[in-house]
C-alpha cells in the first residue's frame, strides 16, 4: 500500500498489545458506573480502531465474542451487543482502506456514523424486547466516541512510532 505523504512508517503492532487493549476496554465497560446513558462505549472505539488498522487480526468474530461478554456482564438481551459490535466491525473493515488516507480529525467524522449505527441497533433491539426509551441523552454517546478517536489513535499508535534500532546497514 502506498503511504500518504508526511506519514511515518509504522512498526508492526504486537498482537499482545492488541489483546491487552481490548481486555482493558472490556474491563472499563464492565465497571459499574451507574445508569448514565451518554457514557461512551470504549470497547466500540477499540474495535473500530483495530478493525481499521489491523483488519486481519481483529474481525467480526472477535467483535461477536466481546459483544457476548458485554451482554452477559450487563444482563442485557443476549446478542444485543454482539450484533451491534459485529455490524460495527464489518463497517470498520469495509472502510479501512479509505479511512487511512484521511487525517485523524477527518477520520473521527468518518467513524461517527458507524458509532451512531451501532448505538441505534442496540437501542432498537432493547426497545423491541420491551425496554423503555432512555432519553435524548443517549444520542450523545456516539459524539463522545468520535471525539475520543484522536486520543485513541495517539495512544494506540504510540508503540508503533518508536524509533527502530539504527545501524549503518539499515537507513530506516
């Protein structure tokens, strides 16, 4: 793939780092923070990020399993998070080649509809199962997740930006 101008070459990502970041995101989502409907879903941000940057390692199967974990931990309708995370992961993988050509703030605008779609799926499934509408504050969560995108990009790409060992035989 041809790199955009001005972008440094990134080192390969460590698969352990991907797993740890997803485990931390799952743990943060499982924290009992109360019934605040506008809290961002950190696991969604991580699934989209790794789906865009590492689509061959983090795919829809991982998203489905993490969604089932979220369903069990929140005592939600079984498959509610699993379906929304799977659709979110499919959308991230579908746009990953195009998305990497944009700057990070433009990427945040590009992933906002993905986050909104995932939250809409969760909301529709919850309401179809007899739940109540949580209020208009629930529409704030996708906006906060899109605002978290630049921070997630900076933090999660930091280990790949470290300078490689330099010697006389390798100019990079």
